[in-house]
C-alpha cells in the first residue's frame, strides 16, 4: 500500500539564542522541518505577529525557549522589563499553541525561580511554596506563571504543554555581555580582557555562592528527549547531580586556569552574591531517562572559551 509520510513542523522559539543554537547543532537527528527563530523573525511580545508566525509555520511541535534572559545583575536592575516581556511572550506563545492545535509544547523555566527559603535538594513539587529571592523575583514570578498557565491549558483543553526546569546554563552562542550576562559567560569575557590589559581578573561578590551548571549542548539533548520521549505533563528538572555543585570561586579558577591567569583573581565584595544556593535534585530526570553523561564543567568551559575567542568580533557581548 502507498504510504504517505509527511514531515512534521517544529518551531523553536529563541532559536537564535544559546540553547536554540545547541539544538540546531543536533538538527540532523530531528525528524521534523525545524524553524529556529529569533526576535528579528517575530516579536513574540506582539500577539498579532505571533499569530501570523504560527499561521505561516503551522507547527506540530514547539520548543519554547524565547525569553528575556539575564544574569543576577540584569535581573536586579530591570524588573519591569523582565516581568512584562516574559509574561507577554509566554502568554502569546501558549495561546497560539492552543489555537493552532500544537501537539506538544515544551516550555523552559529555571531553577532560579524556586523559593528562596526552602529545604534542599529542591524538587519539582516545591516551585510555588514561597517567595523567590528578591534579586530575581520579577523573572521568577513571570516564569512561575508559565508553569501554571500550561497546567490550566492542559486541565481545561487537554493540551500537552510541559515545562522543563534547567539550572544555570552556559555554552557557545551565549550572551557574553559584561554587565547583563550570567556568571560563566561574564567571567569568560572578563578574564579575556584582564589578561589582554594585564589587569586583575575581578569576580563580583564573595565567590562563596554555590551553583549547578549545565552545558548547553547537554541541555539540548535533554530537551529533545523531553519533546520525544517524556510522556508526563508534570514539570521536570534538567540538572547535573547535587555532587556537581561548585562555588563561584571554583568556576573563576577553572576559567582563569584555562587562560593561564590564575594568580590574578580578585573578589569585589561590594557586589551582591544573590541567592546562596539553589541545589536541585535530578532524581526524577535520572529515573525517567536512565543514564545520561553530562559534560564535565572543565570541558564545557574550555569549549566555550575557544568558541568565544574564535567568534570574538561577532558574538553577543
Ligand atoms: P538567550 O541565549 O538569551 O536567547 C534568548 C532567545 O529569545 C533569543 O533567541 C532571542 O532572540 C529570543 N527572544 C528574546 N526576546 C524575544 C522576543 N520579544 N520575541 C522573539 N524572540 C525573543 O537565552 P538562553 O540562555 O538560550 O535561554 C533559553 C531558555 O532557557 C530561556 O527560556 C531561559 O529563560 C531559560 N534558562 C536560561 C538559563 C541560563 O542560564 N541562560 C538558565 C535557566 C533557564 P534574539 O536573540 O534574536 O533577540
Ligand atoms: P544566578 O545563578 O541566577 O544567580 O545568576 P548568575 O549566573 O548571574 O550568577 C550569579 C552569581 O555569580 C552571584 O553569586 C554573583 O555574585 C556571581 N558573579 C561573579 N561575577 C559575576 C559576573 O561578572 N556576572 C554575573 N552575572 N555574576 C557574577
């Protein structure tokens, strides 16, 4: 009998960003027509534009990564922007996923949106059990609403919207801006400049806070696994294990060693440390996926530094 196999469409919002570009590297393993889009293709804060995009692409699957993203200091200084843009983007994307009958939408939260005062390790059930740390409450509340919004759609209309919760992500195609970025890309850029000008490599805060970091290429694999094989609609933390947690000081040393600039690290304690730790459990992930080999942080940071130096003129910074 004649078999008509039609390729499905997958829309990756935030496709020009760090995680989107990591998924793009794996494109040949994805049996879909993939559309990796950024804000120049469609401003998702605008509902009419979002609707036009969905009616043009007619996505069967959506990986929703687009967001107003930043490190601790961007979150502290731009609360209205972090809240409004994320609320708008998420509302428009989910509404269109529903209106255009998307089969599955995978949305992205973050472990930094969990309550500040909490027992460790953090698990998926704890997301709404108290206020977030005040340094990033605007981003956190907007992202928390994304989880509830998915739940309401799933309950009312039997959609298949699921949230993943990654820890602090780093990798190639990151935002390497000195003020707004997350800690790893910020320090990669700073150490590069410090060595060039033979100045101190200044790390903000005390260096004592603890973080779990995930390499963007690893996260891309896990997000695709969620899209294809994770059958539940309950949120799932995508993280390295608790033993992989490192201090900011350790991260600074890893970066400085790669640049051979280790003797020049200095901590500027005038800056806030943010939340001390956000230790998350990846028990649910491992129970569901079986085994997963995470890239060691030294390897991921080395690859990120190589990419940053090779793309210095054109990367986001
Ligand atoms: P990123 O590199 O900053 O990329 C953000 C993406 O969103 C870009 O493609 C950007 O497009 C797009 N975007 C922003 N505003 C938009 C708008 N108004 N309309 C359409 N697209 C818009 O982000 P990422 O680090 O890959 O993060 C991916 C996801 O993971 C986000 O949902 C983020 O909240 C989450 N997350 C990130 C971290 C982290 O450490 N980075 C940790 C946990 C969770 P243009 O570049 O073209 O403007
Ligand atoms: P978080 O994990 O959500 O808190 O976000 P970040 O990736 O911004 O990490 C913040 C932690 O790194 C805080 O303890 C900061 O004090 C520390 N840190 C040290 N230097 C920098 C820097 O240049 N940029 C950023 N974003 N954080 C830094």
